[in-house]
């Protein structure tokens, strides 16, 4: 019973997290009108939320290791819900931004411990299937939120976009009593200086890719914004590493990354999510500008690809639990790479049907590999580092998404927007991410000791 409650808490909590994140994009024009802002300024509502998630999720996972997963997860649900309620009550725009930042902190705590909780309550022979449910929770929350948003905006108020997550969040909090209430790690202290430096480094890295104004010069401000923030992120990260080397109880235990199964999984996870977001970014432009089709065709491609990714994530968990073959992940990564490379090669000859067929390959490869990365990495993690590994996987996912958009936009922006030159730009973009995926397939094929968790570190 407690295992089912714990799984329910984690899955429902993650559905609620995505329900309250994705639909906010649809509310930006309404918020701009309500608070008399530009849409660009209104987008700070999303930036504040995503910044907190990206900068804190790794720290949140480690806090779960030190303070207990149930405590950190429950605190995340409470903060997320409080932020949502305050967002709905906001009278000034600054209040809305602060409330969304609070929700972002909550989501970081919630998602940073979710996979670690599943690993701790589910037996080894069922972990693949259990983690596949977690990987499906995010897309499910997105679909539910996107589906409800138009109805809410048409019949109620934008404030209900934030309120709609409250019932699920409360349900998750009640079910969280099924999560084992492990006591805080004896003799372990939270590395506050390291945490602050890591937060600063990840926050600066996330902000370094943002553009805070529109117009033709938005990508020409490298020396005044992008380069300095990259330098700041690098300096803070180096300071973090220097501090960690001198701490008796560091925030991050780098010994964990010496376990090849974990290191390979983290690398593959970054590749999967980089190519996943690249496809999401490129598909609308390619279908409408290169194939000359409509937004309805774009929707068909995205729905089919994401639907297959969700279904295949379940398949991946089942296959891993049954076979535990080291060949499964390299094959899935190879399917992903093949789909991208064939798209690049056949760009001048693609029709909607053939393009959709290649996107099906992407969906299948992404879904299975996504589940396996979580399952293999966490299965090889020591018991006192599972939160850290969960946070590391989530941070890698966020970083992959960011780099995908930057690289894809750079490739498309470098070419001309007409005729053969346009097709060549798309060809280069698909080829670039196909080669990245091929590198991921080679990484997945490296020999690795089949998961035997490294021994927990003693205080």
C-alpha cells in the first residue's frame, strides 16, 4: 500500500508540475494586456520559473539525500502550491514574478527527488516500468494543461490557469505519506557555500542564453550580455569546484561519476533531450517553410512523435525489466540517430508522409532511451547519492534543451530564408543533431560494468 501511495504522490506531483508550467505560455498575451506590458516583458513570468528550476534541481536532489526524500518532496509540493495560489492572487506584476519564482523552487524540490523516491520504494525487477510512468507524467501534464488552457481563458480568468493545479497538488501531498520518512543522514551537513556557488553558476549559465529584447540587434549583443554571463558562469563553477575539493563533506561526491554506468547515462540523457528539443524547434519551421504545409500538419507531427515517445517509454521500462540487455540502449540511440541523419540526407525529396515516418523513428528511440537513462543511472547509484544523480539527470535535461535551441537557431539564422539555401540550412541542422545522436549511440555502446551500486560514503 505504501509503495502505491509513494508512486501516486510522485506521478501526480509531476503531472501537476507540467500542468502549471506549459500552459503559462498561452497566457502571456493576456498578462501583457492585464498589466500593460510588452509580451517580451510578460515572458519574465516564465523566465523566473524556469530559472529557479534549472538552478536548483541538482541542489534539491542532493538535499533529498541529506534531509530525506519525503521531507524535500513534500516541501516542494507545498511551495509549488503556495506559489500557484499567490500567482492567482497577484495584484502587481512583480508579485506574479515572485510567486512564479517560488513555484519554480517548489518544482525543483519535487522533480529533483522524484526518481530517487521511485528507486527507493520499488524492487529492482520493476524499476524500469515504474520509472517509465514517471517519464510519461510530464507529457501527460503538458497535454492536460494545454487542453484546459483555452477553455479557462475563454470562460473564466487567467488566474485559474494557476489555480487548476491545486487539487492535484493536494492529492500528491496526501499520498506523500506513503514515501518512507527516512531520518536526515547522521553526521552530514548541508554544504551551504557550495550550494550558493552552484546556484549562481547554473543561474548565470541559464540566463546567458536569454535575449531580453526584440529586434534585429537582439543576437548582436554578445559583448554586452552573452559573453559576460558565460564568463561569470564559468568563474562561479570553477570557484564551486575549488571549494568542493576542500570540503570534508562536499555537496557533490565526484566519485559517483567514476561509475561508468552513471556517467554514460548522464551523457546519453543530454543527447536524447538535446535532439528531442531540436526536433520540437525545427519541425514547425521545416513543415511550414520547407514543405509548404499548414500549422495543422505541424500539430499532427508533434502529437504523433510525442505520443509515440510516451508509449515507447513504457515499452522501454518493460523491455529493460525483462531483458536487462546492454544492447537495448545503443540500439535505441542508433534508431534516433538514423532518423535524424536520413532526414538530413533526404531533405530535398521529403513529403509529409516520409517526414512523418522518420519522426516516428525519433519518437520511438527517444522514449525508450529516456526511460533507460534513468533506470540504469539510478540502479547503479549508491543509496546516499540517488537524489544527487536524479538532480544531475534533470540538470542535464535542462542544459540539453537550452543548447538545442541555441544551436538550431544559430544554424537556421546563418542561412538565407528562400529556395535552395533554405533547404540547405535545414539539411545542416538535421545533420548536426544526427551526428550528435550518433555520438550518443557510440557512447551508449561503450562497455560498462552492469549496475552494482558503488558503496555509500561514510561520514
